[in-house]
C-alpha cells in the first residue's frame, strides 16, 4: 500500500482503531503486526468477509493509538526496524527492501 496522508479511523470488534491498511494478504498482515508490536503499538486485526471460499482471506490491520499515522511516523523517523537497530524508511515499510538506507530522500552518490 502506498503511504498516504489520510488518517483513517474506525472500529474493529468494538475497539476504536487507527487503520494501518485494509484488505491485505496474510504475509503483509504478519509483517505489519510484527513491526508495529516491535514499536510498542497494540495491534488489532480483522478478517475481511469473503464472497466465496475460493477467494483468498484478506485482513484489516489497525492500532489502538489514535495518534498513529504511518506516513508521519515514517518520515519523522519514529519507527524502528524489526531488528530494532535501524529506522524504518518508505521502502522497508512497503517491503520493497530490507535496507534501511537510503532514507526517503535519494542521494546522487
């Protein structure tokens, strides 16, 4: 999912959450859950309803911290990687790369 500026609120099982991503596959859900829990967020997950058994199971992921906005936290460098030693950048968040450098700005070197 592309990082956006919108801060989406809602409920999962009567718990108020900030939605992180909706309608994502299991591997993405697992990655986000581990990453957010590593950064001390309480994660709430909801299975999306399927029209048929043949369709893949999709999930919505939210956190109980109503001030959390993924875009803001990433660009303010407030999230740590799963190893806890590096800062999460946009490519790491989107699972395009595990390299914490370069940051969101590109150096010409």
